């Protein structure tokens, strides 16, 4: 299990993150109109997943079957168990982004 380091300090930022033995570039954007964070995931400068809404307890990789994406699940967990969606100031605090490999998901009985 890897906790992806996030911050709510900026409404739009990109970073490099090691997941599943590869380096990915998640780009996070706050949309004030919808009150929601959105994520785009790139690798080697190529966009693999664009504009995915960041929701609590939802696998952000979900139905996407691109072998270039990290295997397993990428899920936002609510640290205070309120199950509220991440607000503008919540990333890296109340809302934590976790990556679980396929093996970890299977060992936990699936999601």
C-alpha cells in the first residue's frame, strides 16, 4: 500500500509519484463551480486518464483497462470516516489517496 502524497495548498498542481514500479504524473485540479477535485494521470508525458472526478471510496482507475495505468486500485479514503467527498482544503489531510496493488486487493478479499 502506498499513500500518494497530496496537498490542498494549490488548486492546480502536478507531481511525480512512483506507483507499481513506474513513475506517474498525477495532475490535480480544483473546480470551484462543481466543488470537486479532478485528476488526470500521465506517464512519460502521455495522458492515460483525463479528468477523473476524485470521489471518496471510489476506485479512480475503475473501469479503465489500459495496461499502462498502475495495476490495482487507486482510492481516496476519508480519514475521519464521515465519507464526505474531498473539499477544497481536504487533500492530504482528511482525504488521503491510497494505491493498492492487485495482490493487496486480492489478499484483502477484493474491493
